[in-house]
């Protein structure tokens, strides 16, 4: 396995709508293993393929909660949003050092293919629902910053640029 380079805010691939759905097989298995390793190394709970420079509809998620095994999903789509809007703090491996409170539905149903290409339906709430929505957003070129008010977004962008300069 090997660590992959995580693309940061400003990279075009983070703003593209991914259209390709990966094909199950040994190549995908290797990619998924590398994505998990990269995510764990960066102490994240989710990673989408565009974040490692691949414009493909693929995400890996491990919220490390009881009852939720790590999962790799191909072509995930939110089939249904459920529950109330909830605010919760989110960060992103592609925008390190900043976080913001994002409003999202508290639960959702996600349809996808598993790593072997079999259809799966996931009824998620709590952290898993949030993480899935955040990662699926990445496949459409959407970042959590886009879901904040313009004032909050600009504040965080300023902070991010300052942090980036100090590095
Ligand atoms: Zn992210």
C-alpha cells in the first residue's frame, strides 16, 4: 500500500463533477486500500477520490462508531434526506486547519455499489449521515465551505490563507 497525495483547496479537480464510476477489480481494490491508508494517516473519517486527484465517483468512509464497518462506495447517491437540519462542526482533509458548522439533514438514505459492484442501501444517521453527505458533495465539486454563509466562508478563507502562508 502507499500513501496518496491529498489535493488542497485551489486544485481544479476538487471543483469538477466526477463522472466516471470505477470498475470493481484488483486495480480498484489497490486504490481503495491506498485511500484508506491515506485517510487514516491524515486522521480523517472520509475521503473522496477527487481529493486524491481522481475525478471518479468513489468514496471511503470510516466513522469509527459501533456497528459501522469501514466502507468503500462506488457511485453513491443520496436517495432521501430525513429528519431535521442539524448544525455540526466539519473539517476537510483538502482544507487543513479550518472547520465550520455546517447545516445538513440529520439522516439520509444512500444508494451505492460496494467495492465488489453489488448494490447497497445505507440508512445513516448521526456522524455517518454527515460524513456521507460531505463526501458525496466532493463528487459534485462541492466543499463544506460552500454550505456556509458568505460571511463565515470569507472569514475561514482568510484564516486558511494565513495558515497556508505560515507553512
Ligand atoms: Zn472533505
